[in-house]
C-alpha cells in the first residue's frame, strides 16, 4: 500500500479523516427520520443502522411509518400528517424501499416526497468494484446528477380525444439553474474533472434547448472543469459501452432516471447503488432498488445500497470521518469475498445473509481496501452549499401575444375539409396559417401519405406581420369555431418574449 494510503488509514482509525470536520466526539446526535419501509426494508435498515451505530455515527433516528400500511389505512399518498411533521422537523430522511399497492388511486410516494419537499437533485454514484463484483467495466466511476422535480414527471396528463393522450413536458429556467449549478459544485467539491450534459435539444429545441443553454451559461463560471454535451441517445449508448469515459452527467428527469439504472446495472448490481435526493431545506437518502417482497423475511437481502446511501447522508450531515470509516470497511468486506447471494460472478468466498454481512462490515471498521481505491470524504464547503441554492429570478421579458393554437377533436374529417371550415371562421384579427396532426403539417399542401389521428392543431396568427392580438380576439375566434359545431379541446397562446418566438414551428412548416 502506498505511503499516502497508509497515512490516511491511520487518520481514519484515529477518527480524523477530515481535519476540517467538526469533532464528532463532542457533537450532539442529529435527529434523522428513518423509514423501515416494506418487504426487505426492515431487514436492510436494521443492518445499516447497526453499522452506523458501531462506527460512531452521531445520529438520533426517529422512526416514521410510510408505505404500504399507510396507503391501505386510507392515505392515498402513502404518508400521514405526523410523518410530514417529523420530516419537516428533522429535514433528513433515511428511507428503505416501500411498496405501492397495485391498482388505481395510489400515487408514487417517492415522487410525492421529492416534489413536496423540494428535493430537486437526485445523485447516484455508480462505481465498478472489479474483480470482486463482476462487471465488464472495471474502470467505471460515474455520478448521475438528475433533475428530480419537473420534465415529464410533473405528471400532467390528459386524454384529449378517442385516440390521443397527452403528457406535458415542463422545463423551467429556475429548475435548470439549480440542477446544473449543483452538478458543477458537486464536481468541484469531489475532485471530478468533467461534467457532461445529456439532452435531446436537436428535437426538443425549446425544453431541452433551455437545459443546455443554462448548462453553457453556468458552465462559464467553472473554467476549471471540462464540459461537453451529448445527445441522449448516443450518450446513453456510449455510457452502456464505455462508461469509463464519463465522470459527472447532468440531465433532465426522465433521461436521468433511465441512465442511472443503466449505470447501476453496468457497475454490477442495482443492489449496490446508493442514492441521495437533495433539496434546499430537506434531504432524503435511499437505495434505488425495490422492496423485493418475494425474499422479505428470509434474511438474505443485500443492505449495501441503503448503507452507501447512509454514507452519503453522513457526508451531508458533516460527519465525513464516519462516512469514510464505513465506506472503506464495506470495500474491504467486498475484497475479502464476503458477499450476499445477489453478488455473483466475482470473487465470492463466503455467501452470507443480511445481518452476517453487516457484522462483517462492523468487524472491519478501521480497515481499508487493499485493491479497490481508498475513499476519503470531506465535509461540504459551506460556500459551495450556498452556491447550490442560488437561483435569482431574471427580470420579466417583454411578452406579446401573436396568435393561438386551437386543438380540435374530429375523427371524421380530412385536412382539406377542416382547413376549409376553419378558414371560413377567421376573424379580422386572426388568420388560419397551418394545421398539423401529431406535429406534422398537413394543411395547406399536405401529403396524402401522412397518417392522421382525430387530434388536430390549428394555428391562427395575427393577420399583419409583427401584429399582436389580445384575449378578446381569441375569445371571438373560439366563439366562431364552436358555433360551427367543432369540438375545441385545448388552446395554447402563441407569444414572443423580447421579440423571440416562444413556440415551435410545425414539422414541415
């Protein structure tokens, strides 16, 4: 072992891995909300808390009940008011996986917690532990930083016609600024060299385009960090085949959800992956796997994902010494081939159950890995933490309404017939310019080969170039259209902001 590693090991054993950390021996225990969850949750939580206690973590667990029992007791969100009170009081949650009952009427508790508590950043480190855990990518060490509150996960969906359903993709500038800044601050604080932005801005030029625009703006303040952008499809392919090329990836919600699970599998097992959900006031730490009811009560579940989440929690609580102690003991346990049954294909010497694995980690507290990279955590810089939450509002743009998209439900018409009917309903202020179906222009001069459904977007714009309209003009237009017996299901105003169009052209326009 190198001299610098031996020196660090001595500091770990002496409880001084971070010279800038407050003294853990004199600090009071920090209240932490703890949910034992469902399925295997109680088993892995007990194992995790036993390790933290043995390592001297200064936490005071306050148990809350969330999940399946709460759902079935009449709370459709899976959480009762007293649990909310505890969460708002402690501001930290260590959470085992929960089960959402099958059937309608039950909302995802994870999404509810993230959005209600403002947990905007999901952080998932994915590391290869070869040769002790089987993986084709032994050099993999990537962190996915996922926006956690908006995008398609806003959950705003509607059925609009017999054939068409809609889900709104919401991307906000403040949301982009918070997650992008967090990714750069994370990279800087953790010695990471590069941040990669993954988007689909070649197609979704306004939503994903905004995300990348903000990435470039904020990235200019971090000249010490390499920066690049990849289109999500080829980026995902490269992550799957050459993950060692990536360091920190920042991306919108849906892409991040998919990428982080892909990365965890590439590293060897989702059972080894921890996760942090960070907000400005509250943080939640959880394993990424499910509650696995099929093996619940058998004592064979792997507590590693929840344990590594707890390590992230300790760093968040400025207990970097203890986090370093636990993580290195866990690595040493892997190296010695003491594995739970889900870790296959590596160098398993002894297969153990949940509690026996925890005991093995406890026995190795103060030890360090011999082959895998030694871990050393530092407490977060207060200045960096402040930067993560800085997102001042911009002055409002000069907004002008220049038209309206009117969406119509009609399963028996053709583009030509609909165009003729709507043209006869134009107003002195608004003229029909285009009709699209599923985003493709079908009138005027559409193609007979274009497949159409019963859902039509009809674009009306001000008659004069550069002209503007007001809401009374739109109301007059809608009155004329509905008087003609057409079924208006939705409208979207067409606006410019400081003279820049705030709407996309139709495909083929």
